[in-house]
C-alpha cells in the first residue's frame, strides 16, 4: 500500500502497469503503438531498444496474423500444406503441446466455431446446432501434421485453419524481449494488451503489474511484483458475446462447440515465458478453475490467479 502513494496507474486492457517515480536513477521512455489488433506498450531506458522491440513485434505479426493476407499463417490456411519458417514451426509445436496437455481444450483450429459465434453476436441470434455440428468437423489439432525435420505443416482435412490469437501475442512479447536482451538491455517491460514480460527490474525495484477487478474497472484485485517473469491475464469482460441477455465467453470449448461455461471471469498466469502464460490463461477459461489449476501446476514455475462468477474467489498462490 505504501508504494501506491507514489504510483502512476496506466490502464492497458486487463492490467495496470504501475511505474514507480524515481528521481536520480535511469530515465525510462514509454511508447505505445497499435499492433496485433491491440495496444502494445514498451517501457525501457533505451530508445533504440524500444525501436528494436517494436520492429520485432511487427515482424511476428506479419508472420502469424490470419488477418494479413500474405502472412505465413494465411498462406498455410489457404494451401493446407506449407514449408514454414522457424517461428511458425515453433509456435505450432507449442500449440500441439498445449492441445495434448489440456485434452483438446486448447485448440488453435477452433476458428470455424469462433466465426459461427461471432456471427451470432452480430445478428443477436444463436447459431443453429446443424451449423455447430458442421463446424466441429473442421476443428481438431489431431488433423494437423507437423514434420519437424522437413519444417512442413499439413492439414489432414480440407478446410482446416489455424488461428493463433490465443498464443501469438505472448510469442511476440517473448521474441521482442529476446531482441532487447541480445541488444544488451537489462530492464524493459513489454505489454501486448494483457500479455506482459518484465525484463530485469526497474531502478532496483521489481516491476509492478496490477490486475484489474473483472467487474469493477477502477478496482485492483492484486499488485504483482515481477522480475524476469511473464504474466498474462484473460478476462471475459474484454470480448464476451452477449446474445439476448446472456453473456457468453469469447473462448470456445472445442468439445461442445459452444462458448466455455467454466464460470471463470478472469485468469492470470505467471510463467517463465509469455507464450506459456498466454496459452494457459486462455485454456483456464475452457477447463475451469480446478482442471485449470492442475494444468498450470503441470508447468514448472507457472502459477495462476483465477476468479470465478460464483464467488469471485481468489486462489492466492502468489
Ligand atoms: P484474451 O484477449 O482474453 O487474453 P486471447 O487473446 O489470449 O484472449 O485469446 C483469444 C483468442 O483465442 C481468439 O483469437 C480466439 O479465436 C481464440 N480461441 C478461442 N477459444 C479457443 C480455444 N479453445 N483454444 C485456442 N484458442 C481459442
Ligand atoms: Mg491467450
């Protein structure tokens, strides 16, 4: 609480990054840009490192975005088979790992179902069960073949597509942090919406990241003190669907074909890398708190803070 008196709050989607003012130490620069469909913010004492980090995030977006027509992901989705570069190969290997570890709850081929539910919000009409059944035929990471040696990806069924929305932002943060580190900078905070990495510390103090209350924007649930750690927060309050008067999660349960009904309203995951934190935060929405925590525990050095609809209960593992 003492620190709160000297803090500057900055709202970035689901999190607040709290900067401690310091008079005599390093000066920090902070820059924001709209990339990957959201606000990217970088705080660092070195302006050149900030440029390097933004360039890297742009590079990753140009490879992984399904909205950029000549991205590698778009080419793969269009052709169903492609020799890919090391970034997409790595991300899809990780996607398979999360798919297997979550028993299919995390599945980057879930796009056809996401599209159906997006149309539902637009028209304010629930999808037909026939449409859901048909879309489910095109969902399943078991229909994605990865040949690591040849660096090729092949879809085993026509119409399969990958959507890396649930892990691409985390990966971009990791890549940008690596570039900044290689450049020799030891202190930097990069956030792509709720996906954050805190490199080093800030003038000898840990970086502080506040978690927004899922139902009250102005309230903080917690303040995390972080050093060389990734943190991702997913909340249903950012992009949920509302059809009629019912709220639907923007995470889809690939097994049911419906929006996840796990009652999770906010999931924060701390991990060694941001890709893992991002993917796990998404998966918790589908698995729910108990199975979600089991999954997080399976990953060494990962921890979670989960709030549910029922009790806004805190699983305080910090
Ligand atoms: P948030 O913005 O809440 O942090 P993310 O951006 O991490 O969430 O994830 C949203 C993305 O997850 C969307 O692109 C959506 O298509 C995708 N998605 C939805 N359900 C699943 C799922 N079960 N497995 C993997 N990706 C999913
Ligand atoms: Mg995610």
